C-alpha cells in the first residue's frame, strides 16, 4: 500500500495499532540564520507565486528552510544525509516517496541511504494537513521498522507557511502541541534546531543492506 493511499493518520493508527497523544516534546534551541537566507526568503515570500502552486511552495519556501537548517547543523558523525524525493519501502504494504529525509550520514558514499532515519518531511499538498499526516505517519511507520525500532523518528508537515511536528516511538504517535509559521522565522528555526538536536542524540550510523 502506498503512503498516499492513506487519507488521514487515523487509518494508519488503526492498521498498525498506534496510540496518540499531544505534548510539548521539543525545546527550542537558538540558531543563527544567515543574512543571505533572509534576503532570498523575503524575496520568495513577496515576489513569487507561492500561493498558486504546490511546486512553488516546495521549491521557494520549504527547501530553502531545510537547506539553511542543514548548513547550520552538525551531527555526531558530521552533517546528516539529506535526501530529496527519496523512496522508502518496507514491504508490499508500505512504500512510497518522501519529499525530504534526514538520515545519519553514510561514511561510504553520499549516494547510500544509511540508517537510522531521523526526520521525514512531507509537504501538505493543496494545504491538506489531515491527508499529509496520513502520508507522513505511513512513512514514519516504515522508517521505524527500517530503524529496527531503535530510536524515535520525527515527522514534519508543512505547506511552506505553517509547520507542524510529531514523533513516532514505541508505538506512540505524539503531536507537539505548538505549531510554527514563517511569520516568525526565528522561532521556527529555533524549533527546527531543537528537533534536530533530539533526532541526532546518541547517533550511531548503520548502512542499509
């Protein structure tokens, strides 16, 4: 079953017996944002067709934020692997393409997806967050199995403006109560940096077969 076959996350929860809760599980962690990013991002917000196209929001709003986060971060084994439009597959029941993935960085090659998978980011197509979380949770279940249930795996849904954060661990799907928007980029980046710090704790790199 493809990730996109799920219309909401409740379907995934029912299929895989996943509990649900809402708490604040991420602490904001300060990080600086480059002046170049601020200038470019302000241009994207004010001078492009981001409200008319999912592709425009993906390329001009979401990817620049993730690239800035990537450039500012460093994990235990160096910078993480950063994957765009990458396929995840567990079995015939769970497979699909994820918009963006952060993983441990392979020491062999940047072309090899390494484990553990840390963070999955899914775009809310047509601003449909309910459906987006269905797709994302299906991908999180896949990642959790590929990680051998060894650590939490984190999910982000965004339409480029609103950003929501959740976690899957020990068969519990946890929603971070607070969401963030690009109207306050400093707080958004503090949240993303805090989430990345959580995701890279006690990181040990494995290589996929």
